[in-house]
C-alpha cells in the first residue's frame, strides 16, 4: 500500500464555457475532500468572470486557457499538485462509491500509460443506453476516453499529453446534471 500522501488526488475540471452546472460538479467533490482522497481542484477554461467567481467561492485554483479538450486537461494537470489527477468535465457528477473507486484505482495504475475511467451513466431509454454502451466500448478499445467520461491518471501522463491509455473501468460512474436532478 502506498503512503497516505500518495493517495491524495488532484481534480482537474476542464470547461469549454461558463456552464453553471460547474457548481454541481464542485459540490459533489466535497465528499472526496472530507474522506481525504482529494487534495485540491483546478478549474481550467476560457476567461470568464462567472468561472472566476465559482472557483473563488469553491476555493479552487483557476487556470485561464482557451483551447481543445486535450489542451485544457494538460493545462489543468500542469497546475495540479498531486501525482494523480481525476479529470471530470464541468456538469458531470460522480456517482456510487466513487471515492473508494479512485483510491483503489491508484493501486491499479502501475505504468504511465494506464488509467482508470468512470463511464457515463445513460439517461433513461433504450437508445441512450445503447449509445452510452458504445461510447464506453469505444473508449476501452481506442484507449481514448470521451469528454463524458471521467479519468484517473498519473499527472505526468496528462502533462505529457499521452494520446492513448490502457484503460480499466473503475467501479463507479458519472452522470450529467439532468440525471442528477431527476434523482433528488
């Protein structure tokens, strides 16, 4: 087992706009901080007073960067402080025993090209279920998770812009704000 400090994870939250759903993502991360799994969080996205206000209110670091999804992740990982990063898009909410899944996931990552991912939960309906299942299988086959997945990886891999990971599925998932709201 690794030492307690090695288990601390930085959260990287890339956002392409100033979506107010970022607040829901930030709110769910409190459990990870309380359980000692998450160390810090970095919100990375284009210049926006709204994002700045949310970052300040949540006590997270803020990186202003306008670029592709991969470039946002690299910029956020560069500002992160822990050796491992949990990348979750603004508006996504981790579900299930996600803090335990992240802790267990760190022990499974042995090489820089390995990463754990949390698949996206489908909205109700057969079409949505099939679509999400195909997205998950595509990620596993290509080694490239979709922006609707969350990813646990070594910070050094994200900074180096690893293009393809050997992915393994973590025993948790993420949902978008529409699912999250309907489950209240």
